[in-house]
C-alpha cells in the first residue's frame, strides 16, 4: 500500500478549469486555472476565437472552488 501525498488529495478539490464567455464575441471559453498563483488572481489572456484580450479575474474560495470573470480590456 503506497502512502498518499496530502497535496495530491488537496488538489483533487481545487478547480483547475472554468467555463466562461468571451465578452467580445460571446463564444464559450475554457480558462485554465492555477491555484498555486494565490487565492485572488488578475491577468490578461486572449480569446482563442476572436483573439481580443480579456482581463481574467479569479477568486478561489476556502473550499477550492473558483469564481472567474472575463472583462473586456479598457
């Protein structure tokens, strides 16, 4: 019987992807999440369909669930 790594067990509860919608073209988008980046993250990512930049905001709750919003760049 092998020992389990506590980090592997914790990672099983963390959201690693989120579904969202591009604020420009309205196409569905899948955003890859990196919980190691902190509980609150803000960064820029381009839409895979229309190539316009989003401001991505990610909040990880205590349960590991993520809330994600995509906003048009000013």
